[in-house]
């Protein structure tokens, strides 16, 4: 899914429905608009506002907020609630995200929808809790053990955070998969004027089985790669496990059953990259240099691009809204037309490698990096454009 | 379906047996006791969920015709907490081994007890790690030899029942696989309890338990449970393990408290 734009978009204009809103607040409100009814989390900077807001909102809406004893328990409870039929999410930052990895793999393997919000801060380890970073991009893709697909979204404005958290819930229900929303400390704590009267919030409901219980197979591909999921307690008694399982959900060591399941698991995500992976392109058609950017770094990248255009440099921009699955085809296309690709990111070069791989040597790929908990400023990107 | 034994009604019909458990294992006795407790309470299978962690005991849900989930190691109670809050009217039984509940899942265990969440936790305590080959667990008694304590365990074990009591569980009982009928009653009482109920069951692992006079002999292990446990609190002084209902108290359950909170907040309105 490629959205093409010409020129850059300015800040949202004030209107009757406009509000000054913080990034974390947008995420909490977007989640509720998406149908969130269960939220479990453990305190961590810089994600805290999401939990404190939801602890007020959810009980009033008949939903559940619970502060768990750690991040492992938080995601466990989220998966349990999702099996009970509720839309469920947790929010955390780097150290907590590390603790969640095993259960992310469980949710991917057992195909339980859930949303994990990771407000990135500088790491590794405790790092710099108050400094933004984009160091968890590869962890979001590969953090759990074993092979599995995943969907990871990355907003770059407060308004987009609101929209993408809704999209995250929708994708998690549509594809029966955990979806990770990667934001960062900058986006979490900044406030922007946001117009929230969105054209229409599309909310995807979970597909329920329509067959009688004795015909129900929670992992069957007979009706497509994403089988309907019955909630516990609704008359469909079945088994869920993190072990390799057959179409009924029971552990199996039969290689044909394992292969069938694993193939379907990948097919449902990687086979739908064009539908899932969103990118935004700005002025790439005549560009000989293209900035590939994502998240809050895209804000500086836009600015740098404008400045470069002002001095008649043919610079374009590609913003990855979906980081994973990676949009190989789009990057390869860019690499065919551009000579040089500049990848600014608040880490030591993570998406850079993906861009390099997808470019297949057709363009020079250069990183602009910073991983000390400070944002990349336009000037730093600009100097790479001029180099 | 013709049932050979009443328990069969609660077992899954297809391709599940023989079980993964070794001959002489005590987990089947615990499973039988759970089924009899469910029968005694006349609960519908649709309304029961069984959640387990990892290990030999964690395999139990495969065999039972409930809503079943085999989760990650140590996390069964945390998964069950989410499910219970989503489906407050379901009866949720959580099955864990001693390593699962007290080592990797120890934090979740004490916090489930502190919250007094309306779950029934069965701790199948064989006092070692069975599935991974007989390593010491937090319940291995002092001096007992194990795969990772070839010279005998030098750490003191947890008293699981007392841990549950101290952490705030509303109901705590302990029995053994020798006392199977008593066990049915304790599990049924635990399920009736509005709050966090813990039933610790001492069980035998005839494959990896290394006490010299019991190696490979499940009958010797069951007899040991008969001879070395007591329902008389005064008997504990002589080194015996206390069986019985250790705690049965009225405390507000978490789901009940949350429902009250929701009601009052909704009355006050607001979005």
C-alpha cells in the first residue's frame, strides 16, 4: 500500500475539533476508539501516561485495567484476555519489551490477536529512560526465539499515533497476530494540535466461527489462511498451546502437520505484504537522492528534504509506516531510480541493512545515525544529503 | 458415547492417549481428582477453563474436554488472570508443577494470592523438575540428590502452602496422591471458594526421584506419603508434613472488587 504525495505536509491546521494532544494520550484514546477493553501493564518510563489514562477510562467503559507485577505478566494477561474475547493491549519501553519477547512468540505461534505498544527509549539495558531512540526495530522483528512473522507499525506524528493504534488493533484481528506499535520518547511526550474528527474510524471485529463446535478447527486453512477464533466460554472447547500443533490446536510431532501450520503462519503475513505494508512517498519521481525514514526521525527528514529542494537538489523521501513486514519491492523500485539512499535513524543502523538488502546493490545506501538518546536534527541529515 | 468410567465423560475423545506421563506418575491421579471435583460441582464443560504452564503437569489440559490453554513457563496464573477478568463467570483451574509455580512463576504466584483473584491453582509438587530430567526445584528437600545436586540439595525448600497463606490466598489446602479421595474434596472446596484457592498436591516421580529407598518405585513413594504426612498440626513437630485445609478465610476477591469499582464509576458517568 503506497501513498504518494507531492510536496510536504505542514502541521495540522486548527479547526473546531482540534485539540492539543500528547502522543501517549493519542495512543490511549486511539486504543479505546479501536475497541480496547483490556489493558495490562507495568510502570515504565516513557510509557506511563498510557497506563494512567487507561486506568481512569476503562473502568467507566466496562473495560478492564490491571497493573501487573511485571511486563511478562502484563503480556500474559493480555493474551489470556484476548482468548476470552476482549481486544487487549499492553504498553512498555525497552527493558519491558525485552521481557515480553517470549510471550510475543507465544501469541504469534498460537495466533492470538493483541497489541504491544513499545515507546522506545535509548538502550541497551536501562540506557537513557528519558531519551528517544529507535533501537528496538530489529528486536521487534526478531526478538523472540524461532521463526515467525510479525507486523510492526511506526507513527511519526501524534495524529498518526492515534490512527495507527487503531490500525494495529484492526490488523491484529484481521490476521490473528500480535501487532507491535513502535513509538519513541519524543513522540510520546510531545504535544501537537490534532484534528480527531477522522473521516470514519474503521474498526475490525474478530471473525467468529460459524460452524457447530464439533466442526471447529482453530488452526485450519480450509477457509483461508486466517481461521476464525472462538473465545473461551462460548461452547467451542479447544486447545491452545505454544507447542507445534495440528489444526485442532493439539501438540503434534507429525512433520506434515508442522509444515502445514508453519507455512500458513508465514503465508498469512508475508503473502499479504502489499496489503499490510504502508509507505508514504514524497517527490521520489525525479529524485536522485531519496531519504528512507520512519517514526519521529521522519520529522527531521522532511525538514532536511525541504531545505535540500530549496537549494535545487533533487531529493525525495520514503517514509515507512509499516516497518515489518518490510516492503522490499518498494525499496527496490526506489533503488532503481535513485542513485543514493540516505537512512537516518536513532540507532547505529538497523533499517539501513534492510534498505541495503532490498536495494540489491542498485543504489548507494548511507546511514545517518545517533543512538545517545537525542533526536537527529535536520542539519545532520542535510549534511549527508550534501556529501 | 458409552462411558467405561464416569471420568471418561471429561476426557477428550480423539488421539490423545496414551498420555505423555511415565508409568507410575502421580499426575493422572491429580487429573482424576480434578474431574471428580468438577463432577461433584456439576459444572458444564463449556464453563470451565484449564490453564497450565510448562512441565509434566502442564500437559494435563490436552486430555481434558474443557477450554484449555498450555501457556509459557511460569506464566499460567498471569494468563489465567487475564482470562478470568475477560470471562468472570468461567470456572478457571490453573495447573502447575512446583518448578513452574514457585521458581520461574514465583512472582506471579504470590501476586495472584495477594490479589486474591478467583482462580483455583493446583500445584502438582513432585519436588523436582521431571520433564527436563530431575533437576532440583524450589521444593526439593534439604539433602535430596538430584541431577543438578549430585551431592545433595543444600538450599532449603519453600513451604508452598504457607507461602500461599502469607501472600494472601483465601483458601489453601495440601494433600498427596496417596490421599486421592481427600484430594477430590479439597479441590472441590477450592473451586467453591470465592477467591484465590491453592491446593498443593505432593506427588511421585518414579523416574527421577533419587531417594535411595524409593528409586523407581511409585508404590514406595505413595507409602512414604502415607507414613510421613499427618492431619494433626501437632504431628508436624515430629517432622511429618501437614495435610488438610490450612487456610479458609473470607477475603474480597479481585474480580468482585473490580466489578464494584466498575459499577460505581459507571454510575458517576463520564466517558
